[in-house]
C-alpha cells in the first residue's frame, strides 16, 4: 500500500488534473490511496463565502457563484460531453452547500467554517475520480468523513485514533485505487470537522498509519523539501534526505512543506515520507525517514508572517514567576493562540503567536488587568536551523529587531 497526496496547486486547472493522471501512470497506482486537497485557491474562495455569510449577505450569492464558475470551467475542459453525469454530481454538491447556508441556525463561526470549507475537497475529488474513471484509471471515491473520526474542536479537530482505525479497516478496499479528501473528518454527530489548514498531509499520514502503508508521497510544485521557501528567500536548495526528528523540528517552526502533525504517526511505524515534484515525478525528491541526518548540512530558513508579539511586565516591577507564567499560558490557551516563541527575564515575559481566531483584543483586555502590556501586530518570525553567522546576518540586515533567541541548533528572530 502506498499513499499519495496532491495539494491544491497540483490540481488548480484541467491541465493539473490531467497531470495527476499522468503521474499515476508513470509511477504506478496499484494498491494506492490518493488524497486530494481543494482545487487551486478554492479554500480561500470558500473563506470569502463564509465571511459574506456572516458579514455581507448581499455579496453571498456572488461569492458562491465564483466558486461554481471556477469548477465548471475545469469540468468543461475535462469532459467534452456536457451531459456527462459529473455535471449533475457537482451541481448536487453545490445544492447541498446552498441548503446548509439557508437552513443553518448556528451562530458559531468555527462550526459553520467546517461545514462550508469542506465542499472544496468534496468537489475536487468528485471531479478527479470521475475523470480518472473516464480515461480508464478505475477507482473508488471514498468519503473521508466516514473514515476519520474526531472530536468537535472545529477548525483544528483531534483525531479519535481507535474509532478511525476501526472505520478505515471497515470502509477501505485495498485492492482498488482509492480517491479521497484531505483535511476533513467528522465528529460524533457526523458534522464535518477539519484538521487545521494544510491538514491534507496529515490525512495521508493517518491513512498510512492505519493501513501500515509502505510509504507516503506528497506531490508538490517544488522538487522536494527545500532549505527555505523560495517565495521569501533566494537560492533555496534541495535537501536530499532528512531525519524524522529534523523534519518534525522544521514543521514545528513552520516549514510550510510538511504539516506539523504529519510526521508523528509516520515515525511511530517508521513509514518513510517522500516529497516529490508533480512536474518531474521520476526525480528522487526528498526522503524523510529513520537514521538520516540532514544532507546537505546547510542552514534551513523559515519565516512566519503576520505574527503578534506581546511583552508583559508586572505592574509593581515584581518578578515574573511560575504563577504569573501559568496564568499567562492559561489565557493563551483560552483564546486559542498558537505560541511560536517565548522569552522571559526577571521582570518581563515576551511571547510571539498566531492570532488565527481573532481573539487578540479580548486577550489584551484580560492581560492588561494584571500586567503592563506592549503589543506589536504584523511582525515576522524568522527561524534558522543549523545557523551560521552569514545566515544570521542575512536575516537581520535592514530590519528592526524586536526579539532574538539562540539555542545550540536554532535561532529565532522577531522583526518589524
């Protein structure tokens, strides 16, 4: 059994879908599960739909129409016969979306988000499954929500591993090519849940773990795991191999090529992960596995934009002690802030985090009752693994430094 994952960039148009089929034909698809994300920027487009649902009802139908039109254009490029059953199938999926938005009574943004956002993956996999069948790559479409069971922590659900393993063994036929959705699961009431942004990689790892797969391959628009994101850094280099430990470190600090949760289940069963290019599928790419160091051994650069940095000190200049730190972290947890770096001294405590749930104002109001608070919005957090002086200098040049922290292997710098 092998598990393949294709992201949105790989299937952003009809040519991408045809290329996915070509990749399967070139590398083989016996005993294969293919996990697919939403097409192109569909997730972003559905986030606009959700925003309009809550804030701008007048623009709601227009934003839904944009999503429908985008997918219809792909359909018309893939299927010459407009009477093909796929057109009706996709129409039915969007009818389900309309039905939910018209009948929903819940004011919970996170619940609504998960019910709506998953239509991207349901649409992409339905189109791809039909196209593959059309060209002779016989496959079974699998609803991942019947397989991956989670709690109801909407937008970042936690997997119920016992239930999930049972469901996958029941629902999955390993003898055929299977196509399923990344990113999604379902809770005890069968409402759709999501595993966090970029969670399709995690989906692939969950299936690999439960099926004792031989390998997982993530197909990207880059040749493998690079030592830096080429969108932000010049002269990014390919890493030929890295260990699970190193990959987990990179993922923890925000390397976008691998989801942070993806590697843990693979490491437990020593299932190798390959990151390869869907443009050059026969090239080696990067192998992540047991017993590798990092090759070549060069600095690895990671940047996280749009972070928040807050610095706290006690109102009476007393020490920041365990009791204070415990209270601060309880509040960060309460307001769902994902902490990326902390730094403390005798009378101050600084923390840099993601404000994904837009709870910053409420957090600051709570903190200001007990602390003197300084807050910086839209800061950038740079992390360099295996740093050297040249790497540090390249990050600091021309920037205002707000925080800097070094350990033996890693440096983190927050800049404005």
